[in-house]
């Protein structure tokens, strides 16, 4: 192979490397923007405790879950395209392009869910009744008392019960609304947004760190393949 041919291949390889790194950055950045937009819709699930004391605990696993929905398949398509492009530069690079196209094994971050969060569903399911069976006893007592009354009285009892439930719901909704208003007025949702941005910046879009951010892992892979291909040039 003439020296000028080798020089052209090296130049083409360097340009290929820069394009793929830039493409990976844009891909992850776009997916991160989408994840942050979807994360925004979950802010009303945050309690005052989440936004004040531990915004990262609320944000990290939600951002990771949203990113993990889209990133693996998108990266697979990106690397397949990059591999085909590399193979097209020179027949010498075809094995490296094929290897890149088949690359797997990225370390995608999944934040650990806190013990409190792990029990949220169980608390919601199990917290509505009394553990000593008092709810069942009250229901039986009401049924027994009502059954001895006239139809008119039963109707009255039912209406009173419904009014009680409506009042309880109104109080609960007012409490939730007050908490949301407090968080909004105090700008506490910004703490959750900032936590989401930090998670994306450090574990998905960062250039360095331990564990390695996803973008850094992709860049390392592209650099490794580029180096192997360059070494094959005679």
C-alpha cells in the first residue's frame, strides 16, 4: 500500500471517530431532554420530604428508568450504523466495523430504590385498614344497627356516611393542594429538577467518573475500535 493511501485511511478513520463521538453525544443529549420532560410530569408525586431532604433519592431512579427505556436500543442502532460506515472506509476495517456493530455490555446505571420507596405500594395497600380488625367490627356494627331501622332511616344513614366520606376527601385534597402550593411557592421543585440534571450529567452524559458514565463508555469503545483499526493500516 502506498504511503498516501495509508494517510488517507488514517484521515478518514480520524474523521469517522469524531463523527461517531459527536453522534453519541447528540443521541444521549436528546434522550436526556426527553427524560427530563417526562420527569417533569412526575414532580407532583414528590412529597415535601422528597423535595426538601432528599431530592436525589426521588430523581435518580426515575431518571435512570426513563433513560433505560430508550438508550439501549438507540445505542445499538447507532453502533450498527457506525460499524457499517467504518467497514465502508476500507476492507481492512471491516472486521472492526462488524465487531463494533455487535458490541454489547454497557453498564447502564440503575439507582437503588430507598427502603421507604420500596414500601410505598405496600403502605398504600395495607394502610387503609386497622391491623386489629376494628374496621370490620365497625362495618358489622353499622350493618346490624341499620338492619333494625326503617328504609327511610337507612337512606338517611347512607347519606350521612356519604357526606362524611366527601368531607374526608375534601380535607385530604386540601392538604395535598396546600403541600403542592408550598413546594411551588418555595421553589422546591427546582431542587428535584436540579437533582435530575445532576444524575444525567454524572451518570449518563459525563466524560469521566467511577463508575463510568454511559457517554464515556461509548467514547471509550469508539476510541478502542479506532485504535485497533489504525494499527491495522500497513
